[in-house]
C-alpha cells in the first residue's frame, strides 16, 4: 500500500514537468517546420507561405479550435488602399494571401460578445542573393517563434476555456513583411462586419525566441490599458519572468501588427524579446531559438490572456501613442536648445565680424492648423534666450584694437511650417517666418575694457527639419536688420541647429 501511495505522489510530481516538456517539444516542432529550408523563407504570396498557413490551420483543427469565419483560412489580396478585398477560399494561383483566424468563445452572458485578439505574422522575406549565390532567410525568430507561441496559447486557452468571460480570437497573419497587409485586412473585415468595436485589446507577438540573450520580455503599449503595467507585472511575477514595459510604441522606424488596430484607438501590446537574433538574415535559424524561454513566454501570454479576458473591470486608458493617433493635438508645448554660427555686418563702421559660435534655449509652442496626421500646416512660436561671440578686426574705426563682439538677446520667432513627408505627424517639414529680437547687450571687448550697447532687430527665418517621435531636429537660417546707437545699421546672419523635445 505504501508503494502505491509513493508511486501516486511521484506521478503527481512529474505531471507538470511532463506537460511543460510536451509544450516545449511542440514549440520546437512548429519552429523547425516553419523555419525549414523546405519553405524557402515563407515569402508572402508564395506557395511556401501557403504551406505554412495550411500547417498552422491544421494545428488549430487538430486541437479543436473553431474558425472565426467560414474557414480557417481568411484569404485576401493587396488590391485597394486598405488591402481588404476578400477572395474565395479556393486558391487557383500562388499570388493570394491568407490569414488563419480562430475563436475561443467566452462564457459570460454579456462579456462574451467582447474579445481580445492575439496575433503573430508567419510570413518572412524568402530568399536573398549574395556573391555566394541565393540564401534562404528562414526567419526562425522572425516570426516562426511568435507563430508557434500563439498556437500553443490557443491550446492552453481551450483547456481552460471555462475560465474565460470574454472571447479570445487568435490570428496568424500573412503579408506582414510587405506592409502589415494581413493585419490591415483582418481589421478592415472586422470593421466591415461590425465586430471591431467589440475588440478590447490586440496583442502582437513578434520575435519572442531569444529570451536568454535579451534577458527580458518587452511589452510596448502598457499605458494604452488602465493599470496596464500593474496587470502585466503581476502576471509576470506568477511566472518569475522578467519583463520590461514601455508606455507606448513610439519608434517611427518600426511597426508590427498592432498598428492597424491602434489607429482605431484600440489598446495594443507589442510583445517581443527584441532584435537580438540575426534579423532578416540567413542566420536566423531554428537551432538558435531559446525553446525553454519560448515556452515560459507562451505560459505567460496564455495566463495574461485569461487574466484580461476574465476581468470584468478591464478597460482602455483612452491614451494612444503619438504615431497611432488619428489626428494631431491642437497645441503642443516643448523645450528647445540650439547652437550654431552667427556674424554681424556694421554698415557705417566698415566693420564685419567673422562667424562665431552661439547657443540658445527656451520654450516653443506649436499650433497644428491642420490636425490630420498626413501633410498639413502648423504655426510655431518660440521665446528664446540666445548668446554668441564673434571675432572681428576693424579696418577704419578707432576700435581697431577690438577682438571680440559679444551679444545676448531675447528672440521671438514665428514660423509657418508645412509637413512634407508625414507618417502620423512624423517626418520632414519646411518652415518660413519672421522674428523679433531685443538685444540685452552688445559688448565690444577692447584692451582691458568693454562697451555695452543695446538695440532691437527684426528679420526673416527659414528652416527645414525632421520630427521623430517627441523630438524635432531643425536647421534654421536667419537674416536680421537692426541698429546700434540709433545710427549704425547692422545685419545679422545666423545658422542654427535646434533640438526640441515636445512635452505634450
């Protein structure tokens, strides 16, 4: 009898490890297939990508997950600006694209109509050419890892479906690498069918196979969720998983499948272990994936999905990343620092300074006349303190011993800016305007003494710059006219580089 009891305890002890090992092996099998040479890098629209899609659909079919639409495959093409044309489920050529979308219904009589969406793209870039010939970019981390994770998350959710109040939708996206086309297609179909307004959260799982190398899992977008950081960190504590939360996705150089949904003001989380793997290179191979870490991330995401889907108080914070806003704020305020070169021309003194160095700083106000996030006009005003020093040598005046001219001033530029190339308000712009400058003091440094002279200037300013997130980097050129001692006319030439951080 004692032996039977001991055996029972041993079986109970090894069951969690056995289940973990089973998930570990399944994740490894998914990644090894999706990142195999047989699929030639899963280029979107190719027959190989179709094989990958059919493999994923078959995994859901075998575990008993039901399709959200009529079939596991949601075909689409890239015609039209929103890539939302839906095709028949029978493919007759290799240039069609397909998402795989399944649904795990919730149980609450009211909340089951709401849903959270977990997605991962499964396409990659295919083949690249080099002097050694063609190379396959198998994309094990990007994004066979994320595709494998969402399959196993779905399996865990099915096993714990009784805990779900809200519904969970799982999607594997095609054509992410050619412009987030698959996620746009799903967003547009949900919107067309009147289901999009029931989406409470969208998570994109993109490159999660290098946990050991990165040391943590990054989740961007925590501030789009009310108490977002608390929810994410409390769930991570249960799994002893180190995470790094970021309030928003702010980089305009990167994008993942959250973007189409975030632009519809839906809370989003971009989940990744970062760019530690050989991104878009032939070296992104299946044997380099940290499968133990991938399994831990899968457990965490499944638990997080259940936590959110089962929380009746889960809500959006109402906040959206700047790059995801559908329109720009009317007013933005920031602080600016500038540095550059200045020179002065004194007409009646026959004196010209060489170019010297200057610096400045102050506050800026931006009024977005056109609030659309594409091309449009803005009005920028600033209040700046500036100072510069220029060397000079007089040829005809008694001040020929002077060696330095020092000017301090308060400057108020007003500039009309036009966004030339704009992605959600980010990009390039040009500006033209005028400025008024009150000079606090001129100092002509002579041997052992100085003379202080005040004047006022006005002039023109033109500029070009780049907006990156909350930062502006601008090159500005000034031409000003003034006078000193109410007689001597001055011309002020300036070229400055201005760095502005927009506080809100």
